[in-house]
């Protein structure tokens, strides 16, 4: 992933548009086909339908911004005075008020967190991430309750919206399946979908000094996410995992509970059922070989260049991981001086191959989490 930090977001997303066009996906009407992804210059990018024609979508979708459409040049670039980061004040409050108005018009009082994430090794936000990712006071420090499928009240949803507008490090989609969604893109672009006309909310949004614009769909629609196969972590998955433990003695389980965060534990024949019962709903599970107790050998195997993930166990038997690039490699011996065991995981997709991978289904056995191992 390290190379992506050196590529402008504009270039990455222009490439995405080219891929979508070549795949036969169609652009929206010219009046609603651009959205901002840049910094204060607010470079513009064509907006494309996120999926094949005929895909079921909510009938009412609005883009809500502080950017006056009159302040764009003939190429669609924003040339006005509004900054692309939150003012943490009056304008930010207007965004929250507008979102609440759309929720009220749709009779929404609770929202479901979908696809939650926190800032990782590379952050594309315009503001630096903060401690707690903007979630302090909303969730415990271990992020219990911040997971895919968790329901929160509207007031908590609006505070999540505030954190996303501030680029504090947290991001998620807020949805009511089949009725409502609230998405946040780059540069203070907010997208709201509803089954209702929301005429009162639109009027309220304009009165707040913001600019609502009809779209066919949100550019943050999950159809944009990278597709991939999922395996359900059902009874058959756990039977296979038990067999791995019986053959290897112990294995390492990585529980991905939000994007860019994981918990690690060693599985053996005595704790599989206990660990299974305590996993976060809809977590992604990756099973790896156990750590190597020859820490010196692990350090010798660190490549001279490139990004790696180093997993290690301290003297208290706590297992954690961190990403290290070229500049960090010289400090790794000191970092692991008191490690009991360690392992290097490559970051390239072709080389990163767990022994087993799956995604937890809901209690009814249906797999609803969208991420793929």
C-alpha cells in the first residue's frame, strides 16, 4: 500500500472513472455529474453510476454541500471562497441540521452503521487523524459497539457525521436498509438518499445556506467497493479451523472488527469455543500460522525495502501488529527486544495468503457484512 501515498487522489479517481467507462457504466446527466475530490482548489471528477443500468436504488438522492454552484468555472472547477475542510462551527452545524431534516422527513430515528473504518497507515484525509478517531464519547476506547450492523440513535449518527466531516479518522456509511442513507465523501460533500420526496428537508437545507442537488445515486454507494468472494464463517468453517488447530497445535486468529483495525489471539484446542463466542458481530476472520519464537530469525528475514506487517507477542502474552516501511526497519530490533515471538506478513495481495478466511454471519445465518477476506 505504501506507493499509493505518493499518488494524487485526483489521478487515482480519474483512473477509476476510466475503468468504469470501459466497463460500460454510464455517466449521470451533465447537471449532476461532478463532485469534488481535491483540496482547496476543489478539482472536479465526472460522477459515474456505481453499477449496471437498472440497479435498484433509492428514488431520491441529494448531494448537499456548502459550495455555491454559481462559483464554478466553465470546466466545473470550484473557484469560490469556501474551504474544503470543516469550519468546526456554523457551517458544520448546518450540515448536521440538514441531515437531521432529511431523517425527519423519512421518519428515521435510528441508523445502522455499515462498513466502519478508522484511519490506517495511509490517510487520504485533508485533516490529520486525532486520538480516538473522533469516536471518543460515542464508543469505548476499544470501539465496542462500532461495528458493521450496529444500530445507533439518530443523535449518535449525527455525531458520527460530525467526525467524518472533520476527517477525524473514522468513516462509515449510515443506512436504514431500503429507506435511507447518509454518506460523506471528500471535501465536505454529503450524500443523502431517501424513499420520500423530502421537500421540507430540501427547503430547510437551502435556508441553512447549503446547496442540495439531485443525483441519480451516491458516489459512495457500496457498489463502488472492490468485489470479491466471501466465505461464510459458519459451522463448516469452524470445523475446518478446529482441524487446523488439531494438526498444528495452535494457530493465530486475526479478527478484523473495523477496517484498519485488528485483534489477535492464539487458538488452541482449549479456547476455540470461548473465542468464537466473544467475536465482534460481522467480523472478518483470518487464520495464520502461529508466531515464530526465534525472533532473531524473523528480524533477519525482514526485506530491505517495502512495506510489511509485523505481528509480535510481548512478555505479557499480548499479541499486536504494526506496519513498517523502509524508514522503520532499522528500529525493528529495538522494537522487538522483549518480544517472545513474532511473524512477518507481506502486504502484497499475491503473497498474503492466510490458512483460512471467512466473515461472520448474523445470528440467522445470513452473511450481510460487505467486506471480503
